[in-house]
C-alpha cells in the first residue's frame, strides 16, 4: 500500500507540473499512511520529476520517520488539516495561476456560477496572508478547514484536501477551472450566478449522489446577486464614512429645497 501511495503522489505531482500549477520546486503533496504517519513530498524537489524514493514519512508532529530528505517547509499546514479533519486522507498545495491571481487580489470564488463547482467545491474563501514556512499559514486556514475542502491562500496559492489523494488532486483541478471561467466571465461583463432556487436543487442533487466532503454556501448564504464587473469593483472600493454620507445628503436636500423656492 505504501509503495502504491508513493507512486500515486509522484503521478499527481507530474500532473500538477504539466498543467503549470507549480513551477520549479513549488507546491507539496501529502497522504496519510495511517492515523500516526504521513507520507509527503520533501523540500527542494520539482513535482514534475519526483521518484518514489524521494518521498518521506513523518509523524503527526512533523518529525522525520523515514527518508533521507528534509520535510517540506509547508508540512505544518498539511498536519493542521489532518488534525482538524480526521476524515481527510490527502492534501494538495499548489499555485495554479488564475486561482492564485484571485488569491493575490483577495477575491473569493463564491459566486456559485457553475453547477460542477457548486456540487464539488461550493464557495472558495480566501484565508488571510501568512508568511510561508511559518506557523502563520496553519493559523490562517484554521477557521476554514472544518467547514470546506478548498481554500485560497492570500498572495500565495491554494490548498485542497479530500478523503483520497485523487479527490484532493481533482479538487485542485476544479478550483483552477472555476477560476479561469470566472475570470473570463468578468472580462465579458460580469458573472451571472445561479439563483438561490437552482443552488438548492444542486444541493439536493449532491445529497442524492452521496458526495462526500464539506462545502460552504455561496455569497450571502446561498443567494448570489447578479453583479457586473463594474459593480464588483465598486463594492471592493473603500466606502465613505456614515457621517460624511449623512452630511452630503443633508446638503443635497437643502440645495434642492432652495431651488424650489
């Protein structure tokens, strides 16, 4: 079983590299061997050129148990996910370009525009920025891990998890696919989200299909307003102070009143 898991991690690493989801030595992959051990990619290795003998085994505290390479600097993020979600068996972290662009812009993928994304991922939040290789990243994702299966890491990348290695990898593919389509929709004038009724139907389909994992509802608890690109940009601009708004309204009313005299 361990040998097959090593082969699978190498295969999915090659797929990430071939798709351009990682560059150089970016990204990391892990899978649980059992309740006390985790098989993981080491530091300083391209995911496109890994061999099974390069992988390492660590305990749940991150201590090296087997292998002659150092653990990835992001192993703590993986271990945090395993601790918070006993059902999770694998974690994939990568830097898919379009999804990472949304992460760098601080824009969540939460519009529920694609049925496939609603079924498999739900809304994708953005975790606050944390310095790579520090405890800041595990802390930044901690509030989200119990509630969903994928997170954008602000200014960093994305991380997905599932009850199988294949499932975690496919969630990363779906995440980037959703980000690409969302980006093109914004370029064409705006995202046209599914209605609340349509989302509810998809949730019923998801339950009927017995899809595992956890999904967050889309924007405004399952109700997605139709926003143009301009409206979305406006919504992200700093808002005026309430006192200033009240003053402007009062002056406007006075001016209109005098014009009517």
